[in-house]
C-alpha cells in the first residue's frame, strides 16, 4: 500500500499543474499513504509512507494554487471582454447620437432657409448617397441585445424601411466616425449597420 501511495503522490506532483486532475490524484495518494502509515507501523517501510504524505501534500498545494490562478485568469478575462464590449456599445450609441444631432441641426438650418421644404426633401436632396441594400441584421438577430435604445438604433433588413448611405459632405461629424457603419432613413434617423460584437 505504501508503494501505491508513493507512486500516486509522484503522479500527483507531475499532474499538479493541471487544475482539478492533480488535486484528485493527490487526495487519493494522501489518503492511501495515511491509511498505510496508521495501519502498518513497520520501521523499514515508514519512510515511503511519509514521503507519500509529504509529496501528495505539496502536490495538493501546487494544484490548489494553479486552480485558483486558472479561475482568476478566466474570470478576469471574462470581465475584460465585458468591459471592452461595453465600451464598444457605448461608443456606438454616442456615435449614433452625434449623427442624429448633426442631421437634426442640418435639417433645422435648411428649414430656416426654406420653410416650405419637407424633411424628406432635405434628406433626399442633400444627405443621401446610394440606396443601402446590404443590411446586416433582422429583428430576430438583435432581440437579445438588452439595451433597448441601442436595439432600436440598428438597421433591420426585415422591415419596410428604406435605408441609404449618408452623404458625408454635408455633415460636420467627428473624423473618427466611419459613416460606412451607419445608414439613414427618409425621416432623417440614423441607424447602425455594422458588426456588433
């Protein structure tokens, strides 16, 4: 029994850098070594039993540290991904807001020049580029997005709305905003049409 406990403790030490597996083997080795020590107290074989207990205890400590480190790494990595995703979504929302504000300002300015012109006429005349046929999302694909404001700002291919590319010559928007990621409808509302991670 002492040889089995000793061999298992060596295997546990080798496997101690593998979370879970090493600790299971170390516990089994520790139990076998302790039982062997308690049951059989022959002096000649006592050294192997004590060595099995010591080695399996070291393996348990290493494996516990490795398991905690692994869980910590996975947890922190998940948190980092959530933070990055949150920043991306916040950036998208702020860009949509900025674009909508710019469109509204442009429409208001044009209406001061001609009170009889409609929003649709201004949009068609000045703010549209090409008709956008390639709309990425449908209603079903965005239903899991928790942020309702963001969800309502995404262009959908399964609605009757017509979307157009935005003419960047008329709007005074930040150079960091890629207008290819956004589309506009005939009411002057801007929508996201880019990949959301």
